[in-house]
C-alpha cells in the first residue's frame, strides 16, 4: 500500500503549502479542507495534509469543522494497523475525543483492533455515519482492503463463514472479492487459501552456539566433578 505520509497523488500546490510555514496559516484551512473533500471523492488518503488540518483546528478552535474532522478520522481508520489514527487523536482535546461523533469513530477503531470485524460493519452501517459515507467514495472497499491485509498476515487458510463476517459479503459478492485478492476458494469445503507471505509462514528457528574448545573442556571437567 502506498504511504499516506507523502502520496504520489498530492497536488504540487498542496505539497508546497504543507512543507512551508503556510501550513500554520489559518487562512489556508479552507484550502486543506477542500483537498480533504477531493481525497474523499477520489478515494485517496494524505495523512500529512490531514494532520495539518487538525493542527490548525488545535491552534484555532473556532475553525473546527466537525464534518471534516470525522472524514479525517475515517480516512485514518483505513490504516488502523499503523499509527495514523493515534497521530490524529494526539491533536484533539480530551473534550472533543470524549464526545460524539469522535467517540463513535473511536468505537469503530476498537472493533478493528480487537478483530471484531463483524461488529465494525454493524456499527459502520448503523446509519450514524450515513452522511459521511455518502461523501466518501468506495469507503467500504477501502476497509475491506485493509481488513484483508491484516487477515493475510495471520492466516494461510480461513473458513468462508469467517470471511463473510470479516468482509460483510456473502455468496457471489464474496467470491468476486476473493478473486480480486487472488485468494483461492474451495466451494466444496468452504475453505479459502491465502498466498504465502513473510508474515503468515511458520519458519523453524535454528539456534547455534559457538563453544570454544577451552570452554568445552571446562564444561566436561565440571560435569566429571559432580
């Protein structure tokens, strides 16, 4: 997955803004919010630019745009296994974190961290986030990509029923999505096989010790004395 710190899709004007003192100019908050909306429309994610928005809110509380804040946090959820979300929270006051809607997004994050993916989808699709999701193109697809990444690190094979819960997909929709991942699906057994990677393989650990001859004679001598 492409880094969210410096995505290749970032416009040069935004790049110059966030890499200069202008990132602290409150007059630029609308420019960065417009860029956030563009990210939502194109399903891109620029964490550095979005952190700049949160920093402006931190220094200028009267500029806080709750709708934009929620979009930033929802974007960060698509990399919940990284530090993106926590970096965002660090720029928010305790009061903002404790109240809705931020508390609701934190609840989503907890479900993801605990691998309660079914509960995540239930909460996401409960209707509370309907307005935000309507403005974020292919958000469910992004979350499935994220969840599939995490699953691929832990499993070589997994039951179809679990994946239906994890991806919130059933039947032909699940089969089609698994095909995009290049995961093989045995319809007879309901078992899905995940390609091997550096994380989901169990590799034997070989421990070697370099014992010098002088040390060996001391060990033998000591054992003989017992």
